[in-house]
C-alpha cells in the first residue's frame, strides 16, 4: 500500500526551492512500523531541504515518539504539539504543506492498544463518524487560511464511502480545490488551491531500441521519464538517469538484482518498478526498507489498478502503463521499436529456454548501444509477436477503457520511424520531439 507521506515527499522533491517552508503533520508516528513512520521521513526531508516540521497529535505518547526522533537526528527545527488537529489549525494564519493523517477510520483491524489510547484521550474508541468529522473540521479551517501555494495531502483515501476523507474531500471539491491527479496513489491525494494553475503532466517512456542510436539524451535532463532494464549501463556513462526505473522481466531482474539494489540505495531514480520475485530473493529484506520500490504483482493485486487487466506484459508495455498510473496526461514513447532479431549469433539457448550471451556483440541490432548486453547476460527470447505486440494491444485497450471510466483523455504518442505500433498509438517523427 502506498502511504501519503511518500506522495507528499515526492511532490516536494520536485519543487525548485522549499528552503524555509513548513510541513504540518497531523498524526504523529504512533508505532515504528515499516512504511508508516511518516514523522521520521519528514524529519529526514526537512534536514535535506532546510525546512521546518510541525507535528501534531492528541496523544502524548506520539509526541514522545517525535521527541525521540528529533533527538536521533539532532533535528532542532521542529515543533511538537500535543493537541487535536482541528484545535491547532484554528490558531494559525496560513500553511505551506499539510499532511492529514490524524483520527483513524475504523477498518476493523486496529490493535487493542490503539483503541485504548483513543479511550484515554477522547473517551471513545476509533469510529468512522468522528474520523470524518475531524477531517472535515480541519479542512474547513484550511480553506479559510490557505494561500495560492498551499498543498493539502490526505492519507488513507480508500473510496467515497471508506477512509478518512469521506466528508472532507467532497467539501474541498465543492470549495473549488483541485486534485493533483499526477500525484495520486491508491490511497493518497494531493489538493491544490482553486486559483493555482495546474500544468498537465507529461512523462517520456524511453525504451532501448535501435531507433535511439543517435538520440541526444541531454533532451531528457530536467524532464520526467521512465527508463528500463539494462540501459543503466549507458546511464552510468552519461550520468543521465531516469526519474523512474522499470524492469519486470523476472529473468533479467534476478540476474541483475544486485545492480538494481545498488541503484535503489544510491537513489539513482525516484521510483523503481520491478518483478516481485526480488522481494523474495537474497536482496529482498534490503529492498523492503525502501518505500519507493514497487512490483508489478503488487499493482496487479491492487483494487481498481489497471494492471489487473494486463494479461500479457513486457517491460515496455509495463513502463507505459506505469506512466499512466503515475498520473501522466500525455505519454511520449521513444525507442520502443518491437523489431527484435530473435536470436543473436553471440548467444546460446539454455536448457530452460532462456538465452545467454557467450560472446560480446560488436553490433547489436536490437539496442541503441552495442554493449547493452554483455557476456554472461541471461535473458528471455524476445517473442515479439506473441508477447510484445500482444501486450501493447492489451495496453491500448486498457487505456481506452480507463479513459472512459475516469472521464479522461490521456494522449499517447509513439516517436519512431518504424510502423510496428501504428495500430496501437499515433506515431510522430522523433526529430519533431519537443
């Protein structure tokens, strides 16, 4: 499950200058659980960005947790408030970023200890009615004091009837606040001020096909783009890494798992989208520490996620759908040629049907740089017609379906001189890319 604090952190990381700004967190960390320690993540961000943190909770024990974390990081620019969020917000003038993760909704799985703390502090157990009222009251205060650059982030948004924003979100929408669709995840939403102009999010999905042989990758600097598979060999030479990394081929993922982990630890990309088998491998425990690493299987088993309908898939089609899930309003595809030479003379077929490079290809016809594959690499047969083209057909139909279901018009353009995907997406000339 995606957590809202990561959504807000990713948004802040894309801003040009946040120095001196303040994050207000309503709902201080209660339990130090993997993936749920928003307070610690905000402290780390504030140290890096030279920002201030105000963290608020009704429970003194949660405030104690925040004090422990501030001591741990020697973080001084933090106010720790023991109060209900709606009471605190009545006494401030405006805000930069606010993270609403306070009063819990009743999902039926809260621990006895957590319900006991609610009884101690509020004389009642966790319940939806008070949860919804708390968040609605906070939003009513926020609407009064917001400035044009104010950002509201909600966590635990499950559906229109379940979660923390059941009454608060309709109120924000009725008040003219706009959902920042590009930042939405399965359970979190960012809202921007009614007078704030929202730019349409464009994401470039960059394959590794031969059509990019003479492409100037400097074009992608300061742009949001998805790269995939073994292109990290070229990125390391150029120093131009993608915003997001995708590799969902289980054979390739496993064979290069330590390189993928190295990129994760070095924060070469903002997010990583991989095969779930890596979470069960020898690097799995380390991968689970990083909330920006997701698997295609996680998405496929997530309610209302379009990956549920992707029957056939390859890294290319998965990368395009990933850009869609990230909230892109336009997706520009580069270097996905679907014109593989199925069997290179420098490889052999192994007993399990996979291929292995036994001699360094001097002129690899499948990729934009010749040492994309190297001696010892193991990979699946391309199977262009059965796998690649089939998966792009599935992708096309999924996008059309979700455009209807979500009342959207997501545009996908294929910048390529080859016509192999002409029945799937509108094709444009690469030299016209802007």
